[in-house]
C-alpha cells in the first residue's frame, strides 16, 4: 500500500450501497427487480448478504443504476478481502 493511499477500517457488503441507491430513487425491490432484470429472489438474497455480486449481476446493476459494473465488483472484492482478514 502506498503511504498516501486510504485504507478503510470497516467495509460494508455491496448490498448496503444498493440499499442507499434504492432509497435515494424511492424504488421498491420489486420495481428494481423489474427494471434491472435481476430475479426478485436473487435480489432478496443479495440484499440479505446471502449471495455476492458476480459479473452478470454487476452488469445489470450498471445498466439500472448508471454506476459502473467495475465499481460493484470492486465493492465485492473489498468486502471479500475484509471478511478474509477477520
């Protein structure tokens, strides 16, 4: 790690970021499932942190939130690294 690089002490599951975005847009999970083409059951499991983001979900999140798929995958990677160090 570079000396000037920020390292967070706490990392959240990517679903927390999606929850914030859905609240901001005032979208229900059901509506978001329809516009994102993510199966509602899959979306519910993700929101409960029972499944992680894969490339397919990241692509659908990018299309529906206008937040890059790379961002979503990076959140997942950071969360996975954080969990592995606990």
